[in-house]
């Protein structure tokens, strides 16, 4: 296994991690921004108001994106398993 193969595999793993986490992070960001705007307009400064909508949005996003995420992870795992002979050389 060469150094280029290790770096390429690590790069692919990091890219996949970022790609898979993007839907939930994006939803959390958008919902957090909307809640912050709502709090600024109404002057309600309740701490739990920021966490509960984010948790619900991320959970819904996870449920909707889970098949796509699982497909990406399974494809990555299959690719690693199929390339084991090349990694051993």
C-alpha cells in the first residue's frame, strides 16, 4: 500500500463524511437562523426554544436522507472491500 493510496483513501473518507453530514448540518443552520430571527422579533429569550426545533429538524432530515446516506456508505464500503487486494500489494 503506497502513501498515495493511503492519502487518497483518507481524502475520500473525509469527503464522504462531509457529504453525509451536510443535510443535517444545513437543516440545523437554517432552523437555528429562523429561531434566532423569531427570538429577535418577539424578544423571547428562552434557551430551550433554540434546541428543540433544531433537534426535530435534524431528526426529520435524518429520516428523509437516511436511504441516500446508507447507499453512499455501502458503496464506499464495497469499494474498500473490493480493493483489498490492491491495498495489500
